[in-house]
C-alpha cells in the first residue's frame, strides 16, 4: 500500500508526486555538489553527500505528512503542513548542531550541499505541484459543467445585478 502511494503501483497520490518531484532534482543537485567537492578531497565530498542526504530526509517530512493528513479537515491540514515545515527546519538545524563537533565533517561542504538540495527540491516540488491539476474550488461531481457558486448562495453573479 505504501509502495502504491510512493509511486510503485498504479495509484499516484499527490504526496508521491510531490515527493518524487522534489527528491529527484534535490538528489541530483546534491550528488553534483558532492562530485564537485571531490576537488577538495574525499572528506569534502563525503561531507557534501552527507548534507544532501540529511536534507532529502528532512524535506521528506512534508509529503509523508500529506499522506497522513489527506482526509483531515482543511484547518488540520494547514496545521500539519506548518508543523511539517517547522520540523524540517528543526531537523536541518539539529543536523548542524550534531555534526559540528565531528572532526571529519566539513561544515562548508555540508551547508553548500544542503542549500543546493533544498533549492532543487523546491524547484521540483513547485513544478510537480503545478502539474497536479487538483481542483481547488467547486466540486468534481459535474465534470465539464460550470457552477455559479455565487448564484447558489443567493448573491448576484456580477456587481451590476441587484441583490435578491
């Protein structure tokens, strides 16, 4: 079941689409930074790779929360989204605190890989979100038929029409 949500089966959930949309470009940029860091030596490349992996794990919190909260009320979903972003930021900050005393880790290379992976993730996730085509307003029950929400609620469709 989880495999289907993450894109392994026929079902494509929005969470899986956003995760894949962010993880692929974020991972590619992280690996590219690690490869470029080879010029600074193995320690630098390992640090950059570590930074990219930590970032991808931290940013995966959002799509996982989206899977969990998909049937919750809109306010609860908003709270979980804010909690997810806060948790991702806290995880990245915690990674810096934990890795700071480790002597073989190059903080500059970790940070550069994190910035590259976050940038790739955000660009990919924004692109994937734009391609989801999720109906935000109205209902999908009458496909192709436009509904006038204002008229259904008793308000005129345009400001020039008189109130009922």
